[in-house]
């Protein structure tokens, strides 16, 4: 069995793409997950998948993304990008991240950006070229870590740019959420 994090992108933001967490738990169960927990109302699921090894987990994560996205579209009538990571991958995100001082000082302004597929070549360079003077971007364990020191509201590092740079949909979580999801993964 493999612990997983399932992330929905852009749900329950300003009343758009409303996904009740009870429905999300139900769909996760339909997709074959067990020990399902949701965290806050923004499309975060921690669960157990029936995969026994890393090779099976990699293929299973791709299939699970498509399955949950399909169920959401079928039930709610809109598409939502879904990103799945195993607990082992999530633990690597939390271990020794860049910008540790910023995470300690302002964890709500440091974001982990995970893309559906491996980051495209040149993603980091493109994002750095667009970052504002108080923003920093690093690649960490196949994901992006973005330090929005002055906040993200006026940043040019928009979701559209993140997607274009990465080559596939990217969803972000602030570092408080990253740590909480890790805590839920390892709490047994």
C-alpha cells in the first residue's frame, strides 16, 4: 500500500469550481483509495492507494489523476487538473527545501508548485526571467518552490505562466499546507 497526496487545482476559489470535500472523498473511494482525509476546502486529499512498489505507484499515479479528473467532470460538469504524488515524493519535497529562512519567517508566501508531468526543459530559466525583484524560484525534487516575498497578488508568476513554463498544469500550495499534508501522510 502506498500513501498518496491528491491535489485539485483551482477549486473553491472565489466561488468558482465548487467541489464539496465530502464528494471529493466519495470520488477518491470510487477511484480505489482508502483511509481518505481531506485538508481544508481547497482540494487536498491524503489517502492510501493499493500499489505495492514504486514502479507500480508511478503508473498508478498517472491513472489516478485521469480517473479522478474524469469522475469530477462526470459529476460536476467541469474539468479540474488533478496532480497525484506518493508519500515518498512528498517527503522529499519537505526535506531540505530551498528558501528555508523564508519558510520559517513567512510560510504562507512560499509555495510548492507541482506539475502533472515532469517539468519542461527551461522552465526554471523562464520563471526566473519573469520573477519580480523580491521573488525567487528554485527547482526542488522535480517541483518548483516559489518565494513570493511581497505576496503573489501582483506577481507575474501567474498560474498561466507556471503552466506554460512547466509544460503541463501546475498547482501550488503554501508551505503551511505542504507541511500539514506531510503530517497527515505520516500519521499512522
